[in-house]
C-alpha cells in the first residue's frame, strides 16, 4: 500500500474530486444566473442543451443541494492530501477559517435581499461564495497538517516512566525495622512498607545535611529495636539528639527485658550527666593483640592521615610503643592502673625510667627492644621520630575532664551480656571532634570486641556520622557479627566522606558489604553508584518523525535506569531510595524502593514534647575532677619509684636499670 504507484493514483483521485467540486460550483453559478449570462451573450447552443439536460436532474434547482454536493467532493479531495505536518498547528485557527468559510459559502444567498441590481447581486454572490470556498479549502488543508498523535509533554522529567512496583506488604519479625512509606506508580500514589527484616546484614543510611536521616530513619531504628528487646549502643554525634530518643524509649520499654536493663551515658562536656568507664579494663584484654588493637585505634583516631599509611615504619613504631605501655600497665599489679590516662602519663616519663620499667616485662620485650637500642646507641633523631608523634598526639588528651571519665568503672562495655543488658549512649561534640572522636573510637573498638561473641543477647549498634569515628575492621564486624545477632546502622553523608577518613579501599569494602541501604539526597559519585546498584527497568519511549509527506509517532520499550543519578541528586527531605535484604524464610521479590517515608509529625511532636530529660548521674564536689587528675599523675610517679626501688634491691635485676 505504500508504493509510489498507489500514492500517485490517490493524488489523481484527489485532484479529480477537487475538479468535480469546482465544476459543480461553476455550473451552479451559470445555472443560477443564466438570464444574466444570456443578456450579455455568454451562451451557445451546446451550453444551452447541456444546461437543459442538467435542469432535468433537479440538482441545481436549490442552491443548498448544489453547494452541499460541491462541499462533498471538496472533502473527498482533502482526504487524500498529505501535506507537511506542522507540530505547532492546533485546531483553533483552522476551525475559525472553517466557520468563516461555511458562513460565506452558504450565507452569500442573503445578498439577494441587500442588492437591487441583478448584475451587482450576481457579482457579489459569486465573489462571496468563492471566498467562502477558498476559506473552507484552506481550513481543510490546515486540518490535514495537525499532528493527531502528539508526544505526551506533561511528564517532562520522565517521572512516571521511572516508577516501578514496590513492596506493599508489612513484613515483621522479632528483629525487623518497618518504615511506612508512599510511592508513585504511574499516575497513582500507593502505600508501601520499607521492611528491614534482616538488620544483621548491616544498614547504611546516607543523605546530605537536612535529608532526614535521623528524623525519618535512625530514630525508628532506635525506638523499634528497643521495643523488641535489643541491647543498644548509640554514637550520638550531636549530643543529645539521639540520646534523648534512646533514653525515653528505654524508659518506655525497659520492663520488657528478662533481666534488668540499665542506661549509661558517656559525655565529656557535662560530667554530672556522664558515667565513668575504662575502655582498657584489664579483664577484657585477654592477650597483647587487644592492647595492639587499642593502641592502633587511639593513634589512628588522633592522626587520620595515618590510616592511609598503615605499614610505614614511622606509623607502626608509635603503635608498638603505645602497645607496650598498655600491656605493661595491664600486667602491673593485675591491671590496677591500666587506664588510658595512666598510659598517657607514663608516656611522658623520662626515657631512663620509662625504658627501665618496660624492659622489666618479658612479654613486651620484643616490642620495646628497638626503642631501647636506639636510645642506648644514642640514635636520638630516629627515636624521637618513632616516639614523639605518639607522645604529642596522646598529650592532646591530657585534660581533667577526659581523665575523670576514662579512669572510672561504673559499667563494662559488654552491652549484650544476658545477665546485665545495657543501653549505652556516647556523645560527641562537633567543636571538639578531633579529641573526643579518638577517645570514642577506642570505646567503640573495645565494645565491638566484647559484643561480637556467641551466646549473647541481640544487640544494635547505631552510629550517627560514622566517618567521625575510626573503627578498625568495620567490614569484618558486619561480615561476622550477623550470626551473633549484632545489627549495625551506619549514618554517613556521602561515600566521599567515608573515603576521606578511612581511605578508598576500606571505604569501598564497607559500602559494598552492607546489605541494606537507605539513601536520601546525595550527589556526585555517590548518586552514580546508587543508581547502578538499583539497576534498570523496562521503560516506554516515544519518538516523533515529521517529513514533507508523512508524520509518524513510534512507541518502543527499552531498559533504562530505575532511579537515575539526577533523580537521587534532586530528592526532597523525607524522600528516600534504597535496597533491603531478605532472608530464606521471608523472601522479598521487590527489594528496591523509591518512596517518601511517612512520619506522623503530630504524634512525634507530641512524643518529643513529653520526653523526660536525662537525669544527672552524680553530683561533683568542687575540685573532685582536678583531684582525680593529680592522683593519676601521682600514681605514675609512685609506679616508677616502686619499680626502680624493686630493681635496685634485687642484684639480679639491676642490669635492667638504664642510666644515661
């Protein structure tokens, strides 16, 4: 049907129809005004005979039938016209011309009542009728240029095309976190649920500041896990935003625990609202590797650039030095003085006394020998390079407030102990992040070591602004703690933030090993990675082709990004995308989501207004903190004096004493 011969035949039929239409119009004029034509001699015998035959048909007796027949053939001719389509052409202009043309075409007969002269009437009638005919012809041609199947321009951002079905069932178990949401499927809003049924595979919450990480996600992780009997650790970067939520949720649900669950708080700014805890508690360090891990954590927390230089001589040497001091204090008198403040003070001791003490402990001899040999051989430049970086960094922690909190034993870090479950909140201060972050990193490292054991209670570790901490082997925790019922929730702003503080390799491992991801607005490489993780869906496509002969609108289907990078970068507060992990006994086919999490704002505001303030832990007497600070310094002096005296009193040990 699309051959050139058929198109040519169609064009000839259209031309013939239009010619018949014009002939009808001319004959109508001649028949209606025959007397006038006869008066001026515009007739012949042939035309008279033809006209006589035509008169017998009765077709031209009425102007209406003649003009209707003329229009019918005109319409037939227009049906075969395929002019160049105009994308801007609408119906308004052709319809105006059509209305004008038909009015003139049929209304020209009224001129008979206006003109007295037959000649003037005939000329006027012909001109007006022809004008109406031309207006109608023009309108018909323009109607043929209108594109009937236009592209749908109402969804210029392709939002409807990028929607996909999401999980609408509420799937709950004893560990799950369930967030009500609303999503769009084509042009309809539908209710859905974000079901984190296996939080032990790790949960990462991303979003730029103001995206709603804490308000829409993290607060529900805290409240729902406490309602289900989890022991919990909360790292509260902007104290006390999350701590108040955890404290009030604990007050509401503490009666649900089989054993009494207690609430503890670490806060270096307000010591009256802070418990005391020794992260180097000797009973929790079973061998020297625990001391090495603690030393690495505290020094990496104080010197973030070292994270990318692990293995370098001048990075590993200070770590070995601090490890030796920690282990010496752990072994000395059963660990009576094994605290971080005592470690800091002992580091500042004179080299003669310090190395003498450390040489007396056989288990750290291999660690301390390089430093002793460098000192005895007077290689002071190398020795200072090895030790000074540790001493300078650790000296920043020397403050009465930190010493007071770090030297007490109000609680231990085994938060998921079945006999003594705990909820522990540790607060940071964005203005003192460099100092507090390093100390809190040590707390977290020791806590994770004790939590990740078999036979303990289910526990939940919540980290707000996780990159401000340094937690060595975080990927191992997520990978191995699943079987021990340890759920981790990491709040970060952007993947690049994690890379900056942890290094690219370790950051990429953490990002890729997490099973559940919920992301608010993020940009750049983070948005690109997330878009690739969400995969592609089948989307409808339209294309418009216009040429001089024809116009075509084609529809197709093709795979394209389910959630493009640009969409993730322009999301509103409360709008989240992500993927959840499932379990063998509870499979989830629709794991990806793009929805607005639905918080009951009025109910949450009422709940927050009814929150109780965290009660003070103790009353501090004037000078009590300073006295503790001075006592620690005195303890180190007494240790040095007693050990030096012991070595001098034993002739078999005097060789250990270094005098230089």
